[in-house]
C-alpha cells in the first residue's frame, strides 16, 4: 500500500486485513487491478447499516488505493465504477465514503451530512464535506435517513479522521 506512504500505508494494510477477517463487514466486495502480475489497484466495500426504521442496504467504500506509479491513469475511477455497478446489481441502496472532496464527486458522490446521514464517528466541521453518499436506486435519498453504523474493524475513531 505504497499509495498512502509508509506510515499510513501500514495502517491501511492492517485495516484491509482486519476487514477481510471481520464477519460484521460481510458481505464485502473487494476488487483489484493487476499489471504484469503486480497488484496496482484495490478497492474495498464493506457492509454497513443505517439506524432507520426503513429497510435499506448500505455499504461503505474504504479503502481505495492505487500504486503511486499508476496514479492518474484512470484505475481508481475504473474500480469505483465497477464496484458501484456490481453493488447496484446486487440491490444495494446507498454507498458512503469518507474521502477527497475533489475526487469522489466525479463519480456521483455528494455530501452526506446535509442529506441526513450521520457518520459513525463525528467528522470535524471543516471536513464535513468529505463524508459523502451515493444512491444506487432512485427515491432513497430524501425518504430514508439516519446514522450509519459500520463494521467493527472500521468502527475505530482513527479511521474517521479524513
Ligand atoms: C486517490 C486515488 C485513489 C485516485 O486514484 P487514481 O487512479 O489516481 O485516479 P484516476 O486516475 O481515476 O483519477 C481520475 C481523476 O481524479 C483526479 N484525482 C486523482 N486523485 C485526486 C485527489 N486526491 N483529489 C482530487 N482529484 C484527484 C485525477 O486528476 C483525474 O482527474 P481528471 O479526470 O480530471 O483527469 C489515488 O491517487 C490514491 O491511491 N491516492 C493515495 C491514497 C488515497 O488517498 N486513497 C483514497 C483514500 S479515501
């Protein structure tokens, strides 16, 4: 996970390994891109729940990483699009992400807080826009809202500092 630099990279490797072993993160969707036998891109979507009286299927996108020497070549975007397409096919309603506000809106994400979706841990107000959502079905946003509850491994405060 050189994409995140050495220190944060180690934290991300531990997060991914933890999530892959976390039964509360299931069902999960993990997609990779390889080039000449080397893993150069990875995206993970894990199970989440919405504290709401309405039935809704929710996932969180975290993390997404592209190897430094492959960044800016469309791999991140391709992983996001493919992941969202597979999740839509399997009936998922909402996908959340805490990430770069200059990046995720390119792929249809919008600020989640103002739409009534509270993050599992408080996001500092100056970073509030980094908490984003995308609906994969019409008529969900505006009708269903609530606080998002993520898997046990992701539910650690250090993973919620954008
Ligand atoms: C952020 C990251 C996943 C993007 O993946 P990528 O494969 O480099 O991105 P793409 O090639 O699909 O980029 C698509 C567009 O987003 C832009 N972009 C890439 N990273 C961006 C960022 N951090 N902020 C804003 N825009 C960004 C690209 O310039 C490109 O713009 P264009 O379509 O106008 O040319 C990747 O750079 C990465 O792994 N970074 C380090 C780890 C990280 O920050 N992960 C995300 C944690 S939430």
